[in-house]
């Protein structure tokens, strides 16, 4: 792990970080790590299964028309393949 020194931090910012750290039951150093990590880490991508579960969940229930459009099968039968003799 790398070490970083932050110089010239205003008293106001330091007090705010100290209050935030106390509220989260962390040290000031741990709070600064959490702040930096949250600021630079990429947002978690939504996985397909999670997305689909959200679409068909109880709160976001699809209407019958939407369900047919997404998951329905064609009602007309397919023509059988003809071998090219």
C-alpha cells in the first residue's frame, strides 16, 4: 500500500472530516480512505440477471402486453425446411 501526505488542509475541512469519521465510528485516517475510495472507484456495473430481476419484480410488474413483447412467442407456425434435392 502507498502512503499519501495531504498538506495545507484547512481547519474547516479537517473538522468536517473529524465529525464525519466520528459519525461513522472510524478514525480520521480511515474516513479519508473511505472518502477517497468512494470518489475514484468506478460505479458497480449492473449485471444482466439483476437487471432482469428488477424488471419482472413485484414492484415493476410487466403489463400483459409488455410481457408478450419481451417473452412471447410467435403464434404463427414456422414453415418446415425443404431439402434442396
